[in-house]
C-alpha cells in the first residue's frame, strides 16, 4: 500500500475530533440534539436520553411549575392513549372472558341453590352479582387479561400516584436539598422533577400484546433522571445529590415499616394469653 | 446506515478514537440507544425458531376433541369389558362365597352348584328365587330333607317351585352327574312324581343330587345374605351396569358443552393470529429484558467508579456501558426457547450447547468492551476499570447481602 493510501485509510478511521465525527457519521442525530427547542415532547425525548440540557431548559422556564404540570399531563395523556390501545388489542387477542363469565353466571343462577338463596334473602342476588363481578375482575387482573374496569382503575391510580408522588417526593427532596446547601425554590425544582418522570412512558409500550416492561427497569431509569434533575437544579455535589435522591425513599420505607410493626404489635396485644407466653420465653 | 455500521464495527474492535468521539458527541446517546435496540432484537430473533411450535400447540377446543376421541374409545372398548368383568366377578364370587357358607362336607357340592348355576345360565336372581320358593317347603318336609334322603314328592315340589326352564333343569341335572339327564326331563317341562321318583332312584346313592338338594334347603334369607355380602345382587349389578353404560354419553355431553363454550370464547382475531401477535410482543420485550438485567449493575458500577475517582457523567457512564451490548448478537441461540417436536431432542440440546458456547464468547467480548468504555468514560486505566467491575460484583453479591443480614439481625434482636 502506498503512503498516500495508508494516510487516507488512517484519516478515514480517525475520529479524534468531535466535529469530524459528527459531520461525517452522525449529522442528523447530532444536529437534533445540539439545538433542540423546549416543546414538551422534545424535552421528554431528550430527558429519556439523559440530556441534562433538557432539565436546564425546564428549570430556566418562565414558570417551571406550570411547565412541569404540562409535561406530566403529556405523560399521562400518552399513557392514556397507550392503555386504550392496550385494551383494544388485548380484547382482540385474548379469550372472550365476558362471554364465558356470562355463560357461567346463567348456569349458576339456574341452580336450585341460587333460587333458594335468592328467595330466602332479597339482597342475595345483588350481592352475588357484585361478588361475581369482583372475582372475574380479579381473575383478569391477576391473569393479565384486559378489562375496561381494570384499565380505568390502573389509569386513575397511575395519575394519582404520579401527581401525589411528584408533590410529596419533590417536597421532601427540596427540604433535604436546602439543608445540604441548595438554593433553588421548590417551584423551580418541581419542573425538572416532572421531566424526570419521562421513563414512565416505557409502560406505554406495553400496548403491544406480549410485550412486558419490568417495573424495576422503569424505577431505576427514573432514579437516574431524578438524580440529574436534583443535580442540575440545586447544583449540589454528586454525593449530596445522591443522598437527596435516596433519602425520601428511605424515609418512606422506614415510615411504612414502623407503622406495620406498630399495627402488628397492637393487634397481637389484643390476644389475652400471648403476653404471658412471650414473657415466659423472653424471661 | 453505512456510517452507523462503520461505528458499530469500530466499537466491536475497541477502536480508541471512536470511543472518545462517542463520549463527546451529542448524537452518541441516540446512536447507542438505537444500536442497543437493534442488537438485542437480533439476539432475541432466536425466539422466532420456537414460533412453529407455539402456533401448533393445540387450542382448548382441540384438547376437547382429543378427549372426545378417548370417550369414544371408552364407550366401544372399555365399558363393555368392564360390564363383562362385573358379570364374571359375580359368578366367580358366587362360587367362593358358596364355598364359605356351605358346610365343609358339601364343599364339593358348592363347586358343583356354582358350576351348575354358571353353565345353566342361571342368574343370581333365579337362584335366590329357587331358594326362596323352598321356604314354602313345610317343616316336616324340611326335617325329612335334613334327616333322610328326600322323597320323590319333595324333589318334585322343589323342582317345580324352582320354575326352571327345561334346558336349565337338564343342565343342572347333567352337571350334577346324573347321567342321561335329558331323557329324564320331559319336553313339556313338567316334573311328575314318577319322573321325580325315577330321578331320585337313579341318583339316591350319589352325593351330587343329594348335596344339591341339601343346598337347596338353604333358606332364602341365607342366600339373600350371600348375595348382599357379595354386593353384587342382580339389581345392583343391573343398576351398576346401566350407570357404567351411561358414563360415555354423559362425558360426551359435557365435552360437547365445553367445546361449544370454548369456540365462543376464542379471541376475536382467532387463536393463531393472537398467538403470533403475542409472539411479536415477546420478541420486542428482549431489549427491555436485557436492559433490566444490565441497568442495576451499571448503576452500582457508577457508584464504584465515582468512589475510585471516575470523572464521567451519569450519561457518559450509562451509555458507555451500554456499548458492551454490541456483541449481543452472539446470544442468538440462547433465546430459542421450547422448540417442541419439530426438532429432535438431541439436536435441541446441541443447539443449546452451541448457544452457550457463543454466549460465552459474547460475554468475554462484552467484558473487554466494558473495560474500554469505562476507561474512556472515567479516564481510567484498564486495570482500574477491571477493578471497578470486580468491586461492583463484590458490592452486589457480597456486601449488600452481608449488610442486609446484619441490619435484619439488628432489627429483630430488639
């Protein structure tokens, strides 16, 4: 090989400068990410790619709290659409439990036992219908089969836990961050914190039947984005940022554990003969 | 596309310049995510080898159809055998039970009687009837029967009361070693005193008929007890046979109902299409399954790297470690799953071994890429990167369990 050819090969394989790399190899991807606007969908996309500039943009917005609410609203809207698709595709690709449950109910209500019970107790029919529906809903939820009620309950609980978690976690983390020396106000933190919930959108991919997204993956992904939000908002050191990130969870777990322990203790204390037995064993 | 493959190739061969450029480029995270998705989907494509088996699994309705075939076999082969066995059991038990209840001196007669009954084609009911009618024998006759050889009148009475068919009577007499029995019994079926006397004179010195008549003196209650103790009296056997005979039809009716229900509850798109869609979903889950396995390790490695003085940001570390998924296409055969009967078991095992060999090569290659990416992201030497990985595993598999155990011990100790 001639010297010129060798040099050409070396040049072709040399990506020592960022510009050369970006210009020759990833122009589309680089331009998109170097200059992106602050529309919520773009911000969410960049947050998923752990681009700290997205969090900076939300923090620097005129009303970070309102921007955060808009982003949360977008996430919930996308999850709502995904859940709707999941319900539809799930209905099309799973056995028709509604028909099966109706048939079984017809057979049960035709039994002599049912007739006797309904005659003896006027409220029996209604109670049975409610219990029967609840059992089938439980079967659907446990078995992962689609149901309209299950979808609505999941959406409402997701929205509630998202908003409540955002506010509660944000407040606790803010208190700790201020204690560690951070200067940003709560409203300025809640905006980037809302952006850190972007990984919840991964659950929306489960609209495809058979596709499962682990809760652990989303939780760890959200921990990462929350870390970036805390770090970029309060400009704390990595150690303090990590402490602010994890402390609210530790506090919550400790609180729940204490409440459970107290409940069990008080409950067991109602048993009259238990105390003497425990005294005997513990001396 | 060509450029993307070029970068991918450089990642695989650990080209330093590419790693450093990826670290600094704003477009790198998007590229790494797309590469991760593409490579893990290629690896997960091994699942498609199990698609024929997944599609050929019988539906519930097909299982019901197979059960129906078994019910037909039951009806045509098994039930008749069972019914026949019940009848033979009845007859066999009759012989055994008669031997138990009759006096030892007439044990041979019990055998004879049972044979007579069997060969005569007498049913248990007829035998019981025979015995019951003897209950009408006056006490004097009964006493006479017990103490002395029976008279012709008694024999006549007994045989008439038995209401046996001529053929049955002939068979009984022939089996009781009475010689030319057919000539003894009139074709009209009547038993005259002369006939009975003749009969008796011919056999009075034989224990066969005497034993038979002694046995006939058994009371109706005693015979009924025998039949009840058998648990197989004719009425019961008849009912049992009827129930057994009805079982196949009842089963078939139940299966027909189940089949109709299962046809109705099929997914609207059909079972085959639904299974295919679920299969696609399972294949698309592959990147998320791999990410769920890799992310905890990567985050702990970030903590360890920072403790060792690493300078990389969160994004640089995470996307750098994601590059280790580049050789994941070698895991293709490890995702194959259950191939069913389409391929011989030995071949499936061989595929599994081959998959694990390739997987081992892939893991080793990924380890090297991980060291390279950690070195670039945190500006470590390769040895420090290796130490980071080692300490990560120590932290996860030793430190965390030990600390958890100690904490639990403290909490429970009080």
